[in-house]
């Protein structure tokens, strides 16, 4: 583990990790090495970093040692709701409800990750609001093997999908199921099974860590795939429990639109990044996002119902401007800020393609009429303009230099 990752930890606290009997050390070596035995490994690589929110100090947690400690309850699959949810999410309807958008938002995610130079990260990468992580195979392949990847989201369902994807990716990296947005696992079964790796409190400088650290890790439902060196856990982007200055890269995909306090999320990104670290966000573009889709649906609804309505796929009033995002990034402390609008086309060549992606959850006679009218308008526009339908996504990258 590099010194940068240690942050404010007293060296003595790390020395405590090595004060094990030969039997304990051998046990740790057998249980914490990656599945690929040819990969060089160090036990320190599997220390997880947390921040004690009371003392504001960085702490490290050794998973294997915790399993033998007095703090371990034995029910390491237990999930404790720590209050995430309504207090954090904004009123904008989550794009995670629209699974068909995953390939499009995934394309924007990959573009931003390329800007962040993911392959150069040495210690750790954090993604908040990962959803089901459409480009998971790309991330795992591009990052260094020794670099930890932390995938976090507020949704237990999304994290359960991530967990299954990680298991599948390890045994069959070419599986098309990795890109199946309709796949929803048995969440309750997932979060109750006995995972071998569950982290919690250790001792630091002879003092037991405060109970809130113990509760934080327990409530996050941490899952760790040691073969891929990827962690998945529940986290609030506006109140991260990670230590200060430990991540090389932070990414928030379509995240800032979905939290009530976007500036707080940006400040948290700055806090957990190392000096020289890079941040990236993708955001709904307020200027021209989904205008074609909105126009077609508004006309279709009016023709069928006779009612004048302005259909809004996303409420533009709740999306900030480029100037406002730039100001928040600057106030958080970021430098070298780059902001641009990225057009992502839908893969719609025909009206049948369009129909397959329309919402079919609430089919009734009127909705069918609206859908059919929308399909006619879509085909007319496609033939008239010969340009793809799509969305505009605002991309932001910046650096922490201080």
C-alpha cells in the first residue's frame, strides 16, 4: 500500500496489523490472496479505509482480523438500513428506472473515464451512483490489478446486480448477461447470504474505534471480489464514510442530478481525492436534452387526448446550468475544470426499434393510441431529417491540486 493511501494514520496503527502469530499470518495469506495465485499480493492491499466521523481521522480495517475479533457477530450478511434514501435523493426521477438508457449513459461514462486516465490510477478508484455499471468489464480490464475499485450506490437492488455481475465476470468475462439490464437478482437472498468477507472495527493506537465506524461498515453491506479487487457497497454520495485523500479517481455518473445537495456531493468528492486526483461527472444537459423525444410525445398526447401538454422526460427546471456547475466545482476547490456537452445517439433505425424502447408498464387503450401516434411521428421525423435521436449529456472533469 502506498504512503499516499495512509493519509493521517499513525504508522503504529499499521504496525498492529503485522503483529500476528505465524498461524494467524498463514491463515490470512490463504484467505486474502486473490484467486489468481500468480498475481503478487500484499496483505496490506486488503486493508479497507474508513473515516471516523467523530475524530475526522483516517482508519484502516483488516477484514480477516475482524472475523476473529470480539466485534464480529457472525451474521456478516446482515443489512442494517442506515437511513439512506429520501433524505438524499432529489425529486428528479432516477434514470436507473429506465434500464434501456444504460448503453447510452454507459457510452458517456466510458468517455469520461478515458479522460480521467483510469489505467494510470495506482491505489483506488471510487464511483458513486454506479447503478448496475454497464461498462463494468471495461473498468475491470482497464484498471491496474492492484488498484482497488469501489462501486457504490444507494440502491440495494442495483448493488445486488453488481454483485452477480462481478461473480459472472470472473468466470465468464464474455457473457452477454453482463449487459442485460432486465436482470434483477433475488435481493433479499443476496443480502442475507454468508459472505466470507465483511469488514468492521479494529484497534488503532490501542484505542477501540468508535461505534459509528463499526456501524458504518456493517450497514454498507460490503461485498468484495478479491479476484478482481473490486468492492461494492451502499453509500451516500453526500456523506461518504471513506477516509480523506485516498482515491486517485472519483466518478459520479448521472449522480449530481439525483441528490438534493449536489454541492455537498462535489465537496465530498474533493475530500476523498488525493492531491493530483481527478474527478468526473456526467449530468443531464439542460440545453437540449431529449428535446426530440419530448416534442414527439407532447404532440402524440395532444392528438389522442385533445389536451395541450408539454411532455417532459426530465424536468429541465431542476437541472442547473453550465455556469452553475462550474461555480460549484470552483468553490469545492477543483482546478483545470473542463465541461462539454456530449451527444449520445440512441440505436433507433426504425420505428420498431423505437417501439421496443417505449415504456410498456402501464398499457391501456389510450396509452396504446398515444404510443402508435408517437411511432408515426418518430418515423416521419427520421425520414425528414436523417439524423439520429439521442440525448445530450453534460460531462465534467477536473483535478484536485491542493
